[in-house]
């Protein structure tokens, strides 16, 4: 082997080690990331900012978030603290959702006792545990350096690999006592989307299963479709399916 080829091979090997080391370091880095949400807006159509942290564990993963509807730097009491806890000991996995008193993104065993009433119904956006993180790519107030961009991609990959996640039955039991319920239970609210292309993933079984979408989730569905996030790459709706989806979104 010539010296040039030998040097090139060594360089590729070192580059591979550095890349692998960088990926491992990124996966193990559980520091929070702050994003300006690409999809979420306040009622006045201003930006929503999310500070997100993933806390992995053997039996459970915890996804915590501080959310601001008052700009990038509100007062400490203006952040809304939320958590989704994934119980990995069950198959399929089970998620518990919490709205918590303002505070740091640190999970403690007594936090479920510090929960407060939901500001919005979790199930409207989260029918399958945590959702993909979608930062505004050119944000001026929450710009992301490449390590955080990579971290978000890896976190999104982790979310995808969970498969089907069901919410804990305790959320249905608590609904009757809450002003804002976890989800809605009328027959109309629970009507399921059955467009053929959508149910490749949005069904109850199989590797791609993400749970049937329901009529109470039409706002989220419409937003993702309008922005081209759904259907995902590799899938497309036929003209007939587009009409079926629009009928569903209109309530027919």
C-alpha cells in the first residue's frame, strides 16, 4: 500500500472514530435544548419557545419540557412545566402525562404529587407519547448549533423507535374531576381516521403503529398536513384520499 493510500485509510479511520465518539457523546448528553417551535403558536400567532430535556433510564424514559407563550426570556413563573413519562416495562409501552408547577427540568419521584390542572388536553396532540421535535430552523432568538441539531435528530429517532405507546388508563379515571380533561370521550370526538395511506402508521398494530387518529385531533392533523409534515417522505395521498381527509377534518 502506498504512503498516500495508507494515510488516507488512517484518516478515514480517525474520522470514523471521531464521528462515532461525537454521536455517543451527543446521545449521552441530556442537557436541555431550547427551540422556537416551528408548529406551535400562541393565540396571537406569536412564537412558542420550548426548553426540552430527555432523561433516559432502564425502566422508564422521562421527557420534560418548559414552555413559554411569552417570548424567549419570560419570568421564571411564566414557563409551563410538562412531562411525559414512558414506562418501558410494559408492552406496548405506557405513557403518563403531567402538567407541573414551574421549576427546573429535573425529574423527582414526588413530582407527580405537584401536578396542576392541564392547560390543554394532552391527547389532542399526543396520541402516541412524545411527538417529533420540530424547531424553527432559522430562529433568530433560539438558534441551534450543529451539536444541538444533531441531538434533536437523535432524540426524534428515539421517539420513532418506541413504536406504539398507549396512555395510562389513570388518565380516563381522572377526567371527570378536571376542568380541562386529558382527552374527550364523546362518540364524535373518538371517531377514527381511516384514510388508507394514513393508517399504514396510524393503527394499533405492527412496527409502524402509532395509534388511530381521532376527530378530536383534527387541528393537529390539519396543521401537519398543511405544512407538508404529513404524510411523511415516501407516502402520498391519492386524490380520492385527499377528499376523504378533508371530509374528516370538516366533520363528515
